């Protein structure tokens, strides 16, 4: 069995897969998320998006904000500003699905973070590279191979 997975082997529509990988998010020099209870959303052409349990997020880090987006599979996403331990505001840097579409109920109570907006995100000690494009929020590690949707010219994939 290979230690890598191609995003082109992921399904469409996407699936939610529990993960025991060690997910850590750091901001302003502090660990704000540390869990082995994440969910990975796997979708063709996209690096995984990690959703962490809200109870694993440091208190006071998330501030709900108005506005939503819609995913044809998961439903309506709501957003959070992230307020760093030092008070720094990172607008719309995390999101969740409070009432996801059928098949994605496991996402309730979980939140995803844009890795490029945090100081450092890691999976099993490896620093994550953010999916290009600024919208999808995928987490790229050496375990995942592309090419990945999100970069210029890939919108129509």
C-alpha cells in the first residue's frame, strides 16, 4: 500500500472520513487547536479539508460573522472571524456547516480553517501548504498528490 494518495482518486461527490492524524494549528505563537479527532473531506481534484471539533478550538478564537456560501454537496457554509491570542483579527478565516446537506451530517460541530491565514497548520508534524486560489481551503501534505484545483486556470475542472 502506498503512503500517498492522489486527489484524482477521491470521489465526487465528496466523502467525509474520520482521521486520527495529529492536527495542530498555531497562531500568534500559541497552539489554538490540537486534536486527533478531525474529519477529512475528500473530493476529486482537491486536497483534503480538515474539519476539527469545535471543542478542540481555543476558547474565544472564533467569532461568527454574517454571510454564507453554498456548496452543491455540503450545503450552506457559515463563517468565522478568527481572533488570535494577541487580539489580531483574521476576517472569515474559518467556516462550518451548522446544518449540512444529507450525507454530511458528521460535519456538525466541526470547523475548518484556511491554512494560509494561520501562522502554522500541521498534520502529524508536517507543515501544511495551502491550496491555491484562496477559496477552497485544502491542506496539502507530502501524503497528497495533485495536480490540485484552485490555481489559475483550474476553475473549469
